[in-house]
C-alpha cells in the first residue's frame, strides 16, 4: 500500500488517505492538509520506482506507524532519498493514511 502511494497516481493515494490527513514534505511545498495535499501531489507524482529499506512498523490498537528510508526515481532526475513515516488508522476494516512525512536525506 505504501509503495503504491509513491508509484501510482494521486487518485489511488487519495482513496487510501483520510479526508483531513496531514502530509509534510521538504520545503516547498511544506505542510499540507486536506485538499492542499492533492494540489501538491499533482506536481510530485510520477515516481517510476521506489526502494524502501530499514522498514519498521509499530501498531497500537487501530493505529500503525510505518517508517522507512525511501530511494525513489523519476526520469531525468537524480535519485530522491528521504526518511519517511506514515500513520494509518484502521477505519471500519480499511486502512486510511492519516499522516505522512518525508525528511530529505542529504
């Protein structure tokens, strides 16, 4: 599910994200919430592939936090590397992303 978030279009990501979710990306775009996310993602989609290493998952009841090191690529751009964390809520049997953060690796 998290890999598809990177490699699929924003419609797929939106279907698995809570309405008022918060996402934090390296500046710009910065901190986005709700509808702001989808305007920002239209400019940032198109990852051809993503490799995730150092994967960790922590679950507490209906909440899961995933963390990993992402190495993603797009045509004609250098590899993008970030430390990432996503929080999911099990809402009536389906997992919804409530937050996502990327910290650029330099």
